[in-house]
C-alpha cells in the first residue's frame, strides 16, 4: 500500500485564529488570571562570577561538578536564548549559538549535523538526549527525532558537550552530545499558549503547556505542540546545479542557475503530516516519571541522476524523505542512603518508528524497541574525593511491524534482538584549591561486538579566581549499526571493529570582568573511521585521519546588551587509507582539507534592550569557503563519469564552494504583562543575493538556497 503522497491534513489556521482571539481579549481580564510562569532562566553569560562558581551540575561528568570545572567545552543554551534567537528548529538554534557547529544537506538521507569537522552521511557521530535518555536509533540513521521540530517551548535548556563523550554518555558520542532538558513543574508554573506563523517558508505552530505543584514536593507538567509545515516554494528556495544539460524528461539545466522542474518544497513535512510533540512529567522529591511522543520528518530533493539515465518522470524520482515517530517512557528514583552515598535507579522504554521513501513508489519502514535499565551510585567520602559507579543494560528488538508508517515492506529484517551491558565509573579528585582531576572509564559489550573501552582523563587548573585551564584526553567509540555488525559476525565469524576517536584538548576560560567572558580551545583528534566496503559486503576501518582546530569565544553583557562572538578553524592534518580504492566521506584527493566543512566559521549574536518593553536581536553566521568539498565533488564527478557515465559538474565550476552567509534579525515587544509578540526575519541577505543563502549538499556541487522568510510569534501566559 503506497502512502507516500497523502493529501494535506486539516489546516491549523483555525487554531491560530482562536489563539490570536484569546491573546487579544483576555489581557483585559488579566487581573483575574493566575500567576504567570516563573521568570525565564538566566543566560549563562549573564550570571555573575560568584554565581558561576557556585553552579553545580552533572553535565559532562558522572560526579557533581561546579560548572567552571567541567572537563569539557560546553555550550549552555537557556530558554531565554532559544526564544530570543527565533530559531525554527534545532539546526538553526545550534547554527546560531554553538561554536564550530555546522550542518549540511543530503540528497538521500536528509540534513546532517557535525562538530569540529566530524560529519557523516548518517547521524551516527553524536548522541541526542532528552533528560538524560539517549534517543538515537540503532538500525540505520542514528539521531533523527527532535531536530526538525519547530515546537521548542517545552525546552528549559540545552547543553551541547563539544568533543568526545563516550566515557560519560555511552557509545556513539564521537563528535558531541546534545543534551535537551525539558521544563518541569518546578521550573514552570501556570499556563502558556504559544503560536507561530511563518510566511515564504510557510509554517503554522501551536503550543500549550501547563505546570502546577500538587503539593510542596510533587509537581505535574503537561505540554503539547502541533505544526503544519508546507515549507518554501522552489522559486523562493531554488536548487542550483553545477553543469549544463537537459534532464531525462527534457527540461534544460543551466550551470549555476536555479533549475526549473517540479522538485519538492524546502523543508516540507513528511507526507504532509503535521509535526507533533507531547510531554507529560510527574516529579516528587525522589521520583521523576515522564512520557514523551514526537512525530516529524521532512521531504528533500534528489540532486543526482537527473541528467542521464532512464526517462523517469520527476514526480516519482526526485522526492525522497524520512519520517519518524518516537515514544519514550522514563522513570527515575533517587535514594539517599546516607550523607555521603546516593543511588539513582532508572528504567525506560523507547519505541522508534521510521519510514524512508526513495521515491513516491519505493519506500520501507522499520521499528526498534529498547528496554533500558540503569543504576548509578555516587559516593562522596570527603570534600576531596567524589566517586560514581554505574551499570546499564539495554535490550533492543528489531524487525517489528511499524505501528504508524505501514508499507508493503513493514520491516527490514526478520525479528531479532541484541543486548548491551555497560559498566562505567568516574573519580573526581580535588587535589587542592587550584587542581582537580577526573579519571573515567566505560566498558560496553554488545551481543555482536567485543568489549569496547572508553577511557577519559582530565585535569582542571584554576590559578586565579578568573582563569581556568582544562587539559583533556578522551576516547570515544562507535560500533556499526545493529544489522551491519550482526551480518558481519554471521558472515565472517568474527566481530566487526568499532570506529574509535582519540581526542586531546586544551581549553582556557577567563571571566575577565563581570561583563566579559572569554574562552579558547585547541583540539587534536585521531579517528579510525569505519565505512562500507562493497567487496567485503560489510563495514570495516576505511582510513585513519588526524584533524586539529582552534576555537575562540567571547561574550559581553550589560543590563541592556548581550553580544556573543565565536570563530573556529578546523583542518585535516593527515589521512591513511586502509585500501587503495577507499573513498572516505571525510575528504577527497589530494586529502588536505576536510570535505563537507568550511575550514573557517564565524558566528555573531547580539541583543539590545531598547526599552522595558522592546528588544531587538540579530545573528550572523559566516562559512568562509569549502575547499575540501570542491576536492570531493570533483572526485565524485570522476567516479560518476567512470562508473555510470554520468556527470555532476562541468570542469572549472566552483560557485558552490564559496561562502555561505546567513543573517537573521528579530524584535520582541511586551504588549501586556501576559502577552509578548515577536517578529523574526530569516536569511535576509538572500533578498539581495540568494546565493549567499546556499546550503551545500554532502559531496555534491549542487546546493539549495534557504528562502528569505519572516515569522510572527505570540506568547500568552495565564
């Protein structure tokens, strides 16, 4: 049964109109309303030096650690920062705030996130978590859910841990960890409605949340969001190719100019289905119970095989997409056994359901279910030592029938399962007032892998009250996707090698004044990458590469102004291919620049409070150039010409490999005590030169431009 091209669902305009009516009428009766939500969380850069030193967190560690001493580079994004960015999804949010974060399009599997030059054709190089629960799928994609959803009002804050993190977070934390923390009844009390309407890149979003304390220690939080996302028309978000020719159905293509055939709208929701998000959480003094459901996905355009080949109509060949739904239930109980010993018990269930469409007549779906149990004990015998020891067991079932994306091929394999057991621990040693050390180790054993070791060692030095030095080493590992390592073991009788990264980093942070905060990192990574080997019919180590980079950050804040600036440089240092015709995604000949990555990346965010009611903000992101992408695109072009007698680009074409520049502007106005209105403008430089808005494709000379667009947001608290 083909269900790719369903008709659009009922429009959300009725909900939008109702919300606007409520937001207009109710303020006159605001004196009868309940207390508004608690004040928004303070930006990390707005905290005083004294407050900064006192914040204790488990982010980046297993043991509680003052934020200043976290042995990692962490970008802390508060709810206030999310709101003032105007970001329509996590891609845009991280693009604005996270140093050395980039993302790129793909004509086959949708967009990919990366950090510090580490990016792939699958989302398998990082972990995406909600409230400490990993949400990656292990079948084929990796981190898929949450990223595309424009509903973000349930998020309290996000910590992006830059660099390897397997010792703390588990297998797959190679380039970074995205740790999303939702609101609870402790952080939000009252009710709130948020609506967003976007034009040019069209979308309609409605969100509602309610938090209440049932008694002194018990709170209930409810959230629901829905979005209809038609996206941007091809005339506003054009596709550009790198060669002259004629499509298989007779449409001329001009090099460097927008192509003129009926490809899909940019960011159009998968199967025209509304995007959904629901979260319910009950918290007590010792217990945290929550359930979360999300549904999303996007369609995208196939940019290859359109010039030569069989005469296939574009409607059935050019539209690809990924759709998902995910249901997660989570329970945590914290037990304080003594003044020095506490234990956390976690049990969780996760259902991840995915459909992948190759064309309008070719798709398949798969589902995986995971049961996770975890115990973590923390012992603080004195003020110098802190020890954490944990055990985790994960059982995953594959090949189950999809409950929501049914198709004639409802599962990719017969039903089977794997089991992963993990032991992990960390010792934090406060040697004296200036030095703190961290030693950590995680050991994972999957049904189809050897034991995988992920160690970490770090030292933090605070010579003054303002200066912090961090010296860090960490190893992160990633086995192949579940079916691939299972097939490898069955076919070869041995376990497949995992992907391994050894990361070294020196980081310096300085709270120069109450208003000025500075940071810098120098990193060096050695990675043994696994890739598909057609001759072996399995994955194996395809290359060992070495990369290095520098990151600089500065933030300046006053009572009325906030400015954040970063610049990052990432470079391929060396690469050794495991076999002669290996074609790693990281680079193409002559292997001296990272492919799919801008070596230089600059970001600027500024916000100014004009008055008590009005504030203005803007962000500028500059990818300076893509020399490594040009090398890889030329190599891919040679490969296509030799293997399939097809072409990707004309000789000498380089328009796709120049700078990408994105400018966003916004303003917020507090209409009443309970009502805020925001106007956001996105990718505005495209008004003058649409090619500045280009977003490149993985390994391709083609690109698609983001549409210059606007959106209006209304928030009403009652």
